C-alpha cells in the first residue's frame, strides 16, 4: 500500500507544479547512458538493454517497483532486491539536489 501512496503523492506534485517534470519528454541517449553506467557499477549490466528498450532514465528509474522490474525482464529475485535497494539509495541521494529545469 505504501508504494501506491508514493505514486499518488508523485501524481499530486505534478498537478501542483506541472513545470517540475515533463511527462511527455522522451529520454535522450545521455539520460539512458547514466542509467547504463549505474547498472554497470552495480555489476548488473545484463539489464542495460532492457532498461534502454523501456526508456528508463533517472526519472523513471526512481519510480520503478518490483513488478516493473519483473515486467522488463529482471527475473532473478536477488537481482530485483539488489536493484530496489540501489534505486532507493539513488533516490535518496537525488533528494540532495534540485530537480533540473524542464527541457524546452
């Protein structure tokens, strides 16, 4: 239930401040490369192609849950747990920075 609450809070924040994120923005290669390098640093480079195929950038990465990971092909429970722990850590470290301005 907690993850649904987080999703609701994220949706509300978008409605309150629509310029904070562009949901129609397609990730560029640089955005996808950041996630690819991050996966490699975790030793989980086997999932780079899946993340790219599903356009997982930093914004999308921080909103993934275990069901999403399973859907994009992370079948190993251990890998899903490692990814979720690393995503939470990455999300927490991102809170230290201000969100980038939406692209024109």
